[in-house]
C-alpha cells in the first residue's frame, strides 16, 4: 500500500468497512499526479529490466445492491452498516494468490447512509470497495449499463470510494479529459499492465443526458486508440474489460463476435494492440475463445449476485491467465497457461461466493457438480479446450 493510500485510508477505512453511526460524506482524496504501482509491487523499487512471468485473474460483475446481497452484507456487519468481506471469503485465496486481479463493479456507490437501491436504478453501499480491496483485487472496471444511474454525482462517489481504499479503476472519469485513461498496474516481476473498461450503453440511466464524458463508451476505434496510447506509455500487457452483449444468453451475439475479431486483429509494428479481453453483462457464463491469437472471454457472469429466476444467473467463472515475457525482448507477452474456475453465488440464509471444487460425492453428481458442468458447457462451447483452456483449481 502506498504512502498516499495510507494517509487517506487510516482516517476512513474503519468507517468505510462496515458503516457509520450517522450521516457523513465520503472524503474526496487529492488527485494523484502519476499512476501508482500495484499493492503487490514494492513501493520505491527500481524499474525491473528483466521482467518475469505473472498470473492475472479476472472475475465477473459485482452487484452489491441486489436485495439478497444487501441483506447479507447487513447481517454480516452485525452492528450496523454493511460488510461484504465474509461474502467474498470463499474466493479470496484464488484472487489474492494472483499477481494481479481485476474486478467489475456493476453499480454506482452511494453515500454511507444510503439510500441503497436495486434494479432498475442502482445505488450500492461504498463498503463494497473495502471488501474488494480486502479480497485482493487491484483494479476494477467501472463502465457498465448502470454507471450513470445516479448521474455524475454517483460516478464521483464511486471513484472517491475506490480511491480511498487504494483500488485502481478504469471506465469512468470525473471529467471528459479523463476518459480512456487506463489503470496502470505493476505486476510482481515488473510487468506493466494497462486495464481499460468500456460499456455499450447506459440503459437510459438517470442523469445520462448532459453527463458528458463520465463513462467510457464501447467503440472500436476509441478502444484501439486508447490501447495504443497505453502501449506508448509503456504497457507490456493491455487488458480490455467490455460491458457488452445481450443479457441472459450463454452465446455471444454477432456484435460481440465482430468486435472481438476487430480488436484482436488490430496491430502496431507487428504486435497486437490488445492482449486480453474479459467481458461481462450477460449475467451468466459465456464462452472463452482464442481469436486471432488473443484470448477473449465473452462473458464471465456475475460474481456477486442475489437470487434469480434463471439458474445460470448465479453461475460465473474466474479467468486466470499466466503471462510470460517475450524472447527476445520487445515482442508480445505470451499467455502460457489459460484456465477458468467455475464459481457459484450460493443462495441461502446468507449469500456466499465460492469456487466449485469437487463435483461428485459417492459416485453421484452433486448440485454443485451440475452447476460446474453447465458452466463448463458454456465456457468451452467455442472450442477453447482445443486451444489449451483448462479448468483451474
């Protein structure tokens, strides 16, 4: 954790973790003049010339204001406020073990005293930022169909909360000049990773008109330009998180497929401009596919979600990719291992997010095993196994 993060977080982290006794505004941190390295990097360390391999994980959308999720966070806080950390405890080992970890925040954050609302106009407790940081995430995509549900003030509150806990972000900005700015991360071993995020719309969200450049919009030319700018700024690996496609479909639609082909085909000086695409929106797992030599995850599903009428709505996957440096230097970083981990937002007295391990008991397929099989069916439906995708542990 950087000195900046410590100075801001010490005064506010305890309150932001589980709530507050009364209304108070979330403090707005001073702007940082330059990108900070990932918390997993060593602050003040010299630039590493011989960069080493690293592992990156990306998880599905976090929907903190769904009724069952809100109720669970309230119960887990115990003494008032909201605590999402127990909900995410089951995936923390996978997330925290990675060199870098990316999340997707699907709702704007409100003031500490609320009100907090679910669909169709979302507003979530800012305590989710603390939980995501504690789980091990380094950067969160904030562009989504609900990013402007609370207008520009909601965008500001969301970014303030993420900044307060030291969680980097991409996909929304306080002003138009900040659009297309990636979260620049430093992986263990020195690799520089740029994280970009875009949405294909804001669903007629309240406050969208006149919001100007608060949220990055999904546009082929803009994404390529931003990726090239990130590369010029020194990024070894460029990751794009699109919020795209129709909801509740396990198969990508034509626009997702066409855009994936266009983005992965884009090259500069013989090198791909984008190294990985990890998408969300479908609320259910979608396929992984290697397109033009680049891995594309069309849809991860929802990592944190409540009960739904559609069984696939509580299923998702965590993508895990191992990147190795080029040899000789100056070429593309290669994915040397590609994995998916099936995940379930388990519904009960309290929502609990967990990865799915063993799938059988006494020779019979368990309910979790059936979910894992359905997730695998969606994930592998476009031939990813033949390109080397395996199920992780």
